[in-house]
C-alpha cells in the first residue's frame, strides 16, 4: 500500500519555508510500514494542483494533501478539488457553528472570510475540527484523500489523531518495518559502500541506505516482513554482518548521538569530564550540555581563545606557547592536563587548532588541529588535518574530540595505541 | 521562465532527512526572478525517477535534479537518465584523473566505487568538479537539466557557482527581485502580523512574508520590477514603513546574525568580551566563535556547570551561592563581574538558569534564567522566564544574552533602563 504527499503553498516553492509537513507525514507513515513514493511541493496555483492530484490518483493508494485550506485569497485547495472531482461546495452548518464558537472563545473578530472555512466539497467527511481550520477526507475511486491544514502544529495533530489511526485500520495487512540506523564517523561514504558491497549475498532480505549527515554517515538497515519477529530477526542478522565490517567506526545507533553516548558512558563509569577548547570555541561544551542530566558528569569547560586565558586558566607555561605555539602538541597536552588538574575531573579533553579562514601558515595550514585527552593513567595527543570551512572544521574537531572520550571509555588500550 | 526541482533519495521520502536541497535551490532561484513551480522528492527508484523527469521535461523550461550521483549502489540517477534520454554512459578520463587527484590530496584511499563517479551520459557537460562528486548538465529539446550531488554542501556550491550564473545568463529578461529580510527577536508572530496589518495601504507594491525561525521571526519584503532602481526604491520605502512599526525588535538584516552583528559592533567599538555560561552550556561561546575573526574581540568563555567552577574561576563568593542559589540574580551578577575582572575584557556577560527537563522547583521552575552584563560603567541583571524544551531554553537564553550585548553597544541608556 503506497501513498504520496502533496504540500501546497507559495512559501514552499519560493524557498521561504522548509517543507516540514511533507517530512513529518513521510516519517510517521514510513515507520508504520506505509510506503510514501512522492512528496510534491506546489504553489497556490489551480492548474498545478489539479494536475498533481490527477497524477497522484492514478498511481497511489492514498493521498495526503496539506495547505491551502485557510481563509485568505490564496487558499484555493478546496475550490480546485471541488472542480476536479466534480463535488460541488456545500455549506456545512454544524461546522459553521463550531467555527463561530471557536472564534468567540479565542476572541477572533468575525469576518466573512471565516465562513469560507465551512464550505466543503460534497461527500467530504470532516476530520477533528479542533481549531478553526478543519481537515476533511474525500474518497475517489476507492482511494482516500486527506486534506489537512498547512500550519505544522494543526497538520501534525490531525495526522497523529486521525489520519494515521485511519490508515492503520484501513490497511491491517501492511508489513512490519524493523529499522536500524548506524551512525558512522571517520571513513568516507565510498569506503563504507565498498565494505558493505562485500556483503551482497548476506543482505538480500534487507534494504540498505546510507546518506551523509555531516560529519557523520548514517547507514540504515530496513527489514520488512508480515511477521514482526521475523523482521526483527532479519534486521538483527544484517546488523551483525555489517557491524563486523564497519563496527570500528560506528559510534551510535538510532536516536543516540555522540554526546549522548559519551554521557551514558561517563555516567556508567562514574567519571567526570572537563574540557578546554580553543578552535572549537565552545561547541564541545554546547553539545555535551545539550544532554539532559549532563551536570552529573560535566564539570566545567574553558573556551580559551587568548594565550592569556590558556596560561591563567589552564597553567599552560608561557614558554610552551612561545616555543611551540598556541597550536601545538605541547600546548594541547598542557591544556588537557591543566583543565583536568584545575577542575579535579577524571578526564581532561583539549582541542587547539586553526579554524580559519585566516591564521593558517605553510607549516600549520587552516584545519591543523591538535587534540589531547588526559586521565589518571596517562595522556594521548594527536595532530589532525581537517579540510573545509570554519564551521566544518569546528564540527569535525568537536566530533573527533567527543569520539576520543567514547573510545577512551570503551577501549582500555586507547591511551597506549602508539 | 519557470523551472522545477527533483530531489532524489530514499531518505527524503521516508522522512529521515529534510529536503534542504529543494528548499535552498527554490529560495535562491526565486530571489533572482526565476519561478519554481514544483519541488518533488522521490526515492531511489528507476521508474519513479524516469516518470518524474519525463513529466518535468514536458512542462518546465529548466530542471534541477539533486541526489543519486554518489558512489553507492543506491545512487542510480546517472543510469536512469542515461536510459531515459538514450545517452549511453561514457568514461570521462579527465574527470577520472581529477577524482584521483582530489582523493590523493584529501588522503581518501582509492576504491573501485570512486571510478563510478567518472561515468557520465554522452553529451554531459561536467560542472565545476570541486569535490570528488561532479555535477553535470544535459540538454534535452532545448531545455537544460542540471544534475547535482545530494550532499547539501556540494549541491549549494554547484548551485551558487555554476547553475545560478548559467540561468541568469540564459534568461536575461526576468524581472528584478529586490528583497530584504528583517530578523526579529522578542514579540510573537501575531503581534508582528497586527503591526504590519496597519500598513496595508502603504504596502501595496510589495509582497510581505513572515515565518518563524526559532527563536527569530523573519519578515521578508519582496519587490518585483523590470526596472532594478524602481524595485529597490519600492523596497526601501516599504522597509522604512515597517521599521517604524517593529524596528525596536529588529536585530539583523538579510544574512547577518545576532553574533555577526555583535562581532561587528565590538570590533567597531574596539572592545573585548568575556562570557560565563551556566545553563547555556557553551552555546554563546560557540556562536560568537563561529564568526571569522572573533578572536579579535572574544577573550575567553567559561562554562561553569559546577558550583566549584563558579567559585574558583569567577570568584563567585561561596556565601552568595549558598544564600541565594546558583540560579539567582546575585550569582549572575557575580559571574558577569567576575569573568570581566579575571579576563580583563571590557564587557562581561553571564547566564545562569535551569534548562531542564529536571532541576525545576515551584519557586524556580524550568526556564528560570538570570542574565547579567557588566561593563566599566556598571552592570545590569535580569530574570527571564522561558518556556520549552532544554534545547529551546538554551537557544532563547543565548539569543537574549547576545542581544543584550547588541543593545548595550547601540543604546547608551541600556545599563540604566530601570
């Protein structure tokens, strides 16, 4: 059973607004085993809407239309559908009363434009008139078409409360979808593709997708089966085969992030972390503190942009900076040990580098970044050369640093790998 | 001259990924007077891609296709197009050499999958192979089709550097679009709508759009005219009328951000800033240091999650925290003056609050945030009550704090407004 989504509004095709409704509906339906084949964004244009709806009716089992149901002159969805499907508009008295009641309650002054909301195509079933804008369903040649308002909050409410239960009931025989996302950091997409390519024979029963999500690669494994247990089993086997190939670079699964994984590991180990950031400029701290409960393990973070701050706050010796430079292995190590000592945290993490676009030299070009992690057992410091814009170098550096904490907490040999 | 956009990838129709490429291309082209009629998202499905391309060729003057050009098995755009338009694939030797050179430079290990990138349909013109993934143009019945990679960074680069100049050159007679975006922080969308509604008579010649971009409201003013000077003049008059209504809440225009505005103001005033963050957890520092050249005015930032860090690093008296709490007006003020003194910066900025979801009390619920700004002339401290999720409270707090620096630097009475 496959459907498609038509989203209507000039703001969508002029690039003023992201198509959140299409994204939301597709995500919810796909997760429930209802495939979406097309998401189309159209302007407030009768010909374009008619054509798209006509094509969709020819190829899809159900259609979700959002937008163009409002009070203003450019809201034309209802009129266009009425003409295309030959269902004349009729005033729905109970809906009109409801709209009047809502308007009075919200102290919206009554205007003739509001009456427009109560005129629907003949045969329409009103869905859940919770606000002033109602959604409705029309059937055409055995296929349901759901018309939903374009305001994301209203659209989502009607999707969740009405459209999804309705479709699940209509198509009880849909397959179960079991899905896993593996989040990969480090190798290129081509390398991942090659590694997975070797498994062709073993992955016949699943769909593999991968897409870059800078700086990560997300690899999805999807198993479809009428039998939920079988879907899970197929998924599990495929995941194991894939992990054997690329597991070394998988830092998180599904909704986990590098910072949530690091947080869980720190909590489990009962250890605390302190961070000294130069070129990442607070991004590592921001990501760590985005996790609820991070105050349990995140002690402090120092964004030491100036040399003075590096010396005063972290005790980096003035001579170290003068001799080796603020961007050097020696300074990175002194930052990591310094922040660890000053804070009393178990783990000290430091990053110093050149994020650009200026400040690079022949010896230390933009993207030169030193990372250091210090713990009771010792410390590790490394140079990385990143490429990209300032924001990309910040993100790559922060991700690498957070991944170091993960590796340190999951691999006893991490500090001694050289 | 109207075009359309086809975006390809299972991740788009399964709701895993927002259609950023469609949004970006539509926004850029519309701003330049080139209308986009449809944005379609499709899966990695040969039949669906062929059908969509076929329909698009029938109705549009130009087509932009993004996605499916990569190295992996599910990247099938090139093959599908080759078959649909009867242009057999050919190995482009110079492109292959280029890909090899880029791979070597970026230290990407060579794999057979990378060779796939050098096979293009006969007649294809390679566009700007800046990365490993090239885009290309094909002509069909006098209409250009642009094939761009799906990775947003690469797609945007090829759009900006090649597709847009190419289309502007191809269609010189389009109307000029003059557009301004005013970025508003503080009031609700409904209030902005009411204020702008009063100007109906004065804004006949422009199109006004507004849309929330959390935590900002972006108001766009668009003027279209064949005469560029006239378009600019109409835009200018409308902007002045709107600024008279809502100017007090406009913190930036067009591509400026609150952090770039603050950076410019600090640079112009020759002053430096130091930041002490508790509940914002590094976000203020991250945003400030995202601006190239921020090291000229950003001295240091302290993410003081623990009370110990607040006392040691900022000299917040132990008694202040014990008596009034870490989330209090007194602690916020001590943090701002403390970070200013310790760093020697001209301005000290501090935020302490409860980002949630836990940690709230009846007296100080989640979203309770104290801000403080200290300078040579004095200091200001205020309580704000925000609502939302943890990430939203962090963003609202950081935005408010940065806006304080802007107001302080542009309004002499800011420190004395009570």
